[in-house]
C-alpha cells in the first residue's frame, strides 16, 4: 500500500515537472521566434477549408464539378497544392522565368495556354529525368523525342532545350487532338499515351475523360493541372505571397552560332568570359565536353549576359570596387540572381 502511494506521488510530481518544462520551453520558443526576421504569423500556418468557383475550365472545356467524384478529386489536388507551400511557392517563382518562353510557342501552334500548367506538373519547370528515362521540362522519352524531331545522341539531347522540346510537345498535342477532339483527353493521352486512352474509351464505351476509369496517376493528372492553374491565377487567395522582385527573372543571353566542331566546351566558355558550368546551365542540351558538327549543321549557343554571367571570380573582383559598380549596369539590378 505504501509503495503504491509512493509511486503515485512520484508520478504526480513527474507530471507537474513535465508541464512546467513544457511551459518554459514554449516561452523560450516564443522569445526565439520574436528575434527571427519573420513574424509569428508567418511561422504559424493556419489550415482552412477552401471554397472555389463551380464554373472552372481547362483549355476552354468546362469541368463538370456537379459530379461528386469530379468535385472531390479537384478539391483534393487543390488542398494538396495549397498547403504544400514551399513547393508551390518555388514553382510560382520559376514560372516568372519560364512561362514567357513557353507561352509564345504554345500560341504559335494554336495550343491552349492552359497547357503551360501541364509542363509545371510534369517537371516542376526543371530539367529532370524520370526513373523511366523521360527527360526535360516536358518529359519526353527518347523514342518519342526522336519521333517528333528532337536530336538525341552522346553530344546533344534536345529534350533539354526548352524551346525545341516545347515545339515537340505542341506537335504531340495537335496530333492527339486530331484523334480525340478534346483538349482534356489530349492532356490525359500525354500522361498515359494515346493508344492506351483510346483503348480505355473503346472498352468502357466512354467519350469523356471524366467518365473514364484509368490508372490513378492519369485520373489525377488533369486535376493536378487545374489545381496549379487555380492557385497561379490568384496565389494570394490561397495564402501564397511572393514579391515580384523576388521572382526568378527570365534569363538574359546572346546567341553565338556554331557551325564547326568544338573540341573543348571549357575552352569555348573561357573565350566568352564565362565558366564551363554557366555554359551548361544555359545550354543543358550539351551532353558532353565537345561537339562534332556535321556539314550543314548549325547550333545556337546561349551566352549569358549581365547579371547572369557572373562568376565567383567576377564577384570577388567587384567587391569593394565602388567606382566600377556605380558605372556598371549591374548596379541597376536589385540583386545578384542565382540559378535555382
């Protein structure tokens, strides 16, 4: 009996000490947070349910939100992207750099502008490689890339050329639209393949993306696009605040025409007062240290301009050189940009 009472007293004392410790730690955390360059309101993220318009469109085609499963699938992706703040914010910042490159090409081929959001969910606007080997902003497989006119070999891989891969994607969209007559089905076909979507439609007797039963990834695909579109069109409404001056500005560069073989890209970069790394950042489609140019071939090489041509050596030379900075165009920039 005495042992039981003693254990009870010890347990009670331990609980009191834990409460006191938690209280003290909370006070310390609040004081620490107040010393940071952000406010408590920025640290504490409130999660609220989201109300959205019942009348939304993809590529001019109305989304039937009256269907319960369509509404819930859209809402799931909207909530997911809204409360994945860090990722969505980075994508929004990148879009300032890459949408001005992508939009004119879509317009050239009469592709609805909403397809730029397909590029966002495919690659997060970066030159990534999927486990299956799809590469670039638009995630082309090697065989598909070559089918639509992109050169892929040991020296060059034009899937990493944003402009050329966007053109290839537009050609794919046009071909798929001739087959399906629906931009929503075109988007689904880009994910699953035209043959597979056609097979699903035939087997299920359905003519609409919203009535088809497909793999989960494809069933989510259009809704992921719609969620990104919804947030990007009004980011503040969904708690995403990015200052215009902190957006990633479009690259500035000059074009140098190369119609002869290059033995060393490192030497080429040095001759243009940039680093090998910067050359590859602006021309990621260059896949080796040299280039064999055949007769009649011509390549356009981007050479970064200020402020994107800065190297560490340049920065070290500029520090403390106030007179140079005042006379240099760099002084007109808000900051030194970095490649993400």
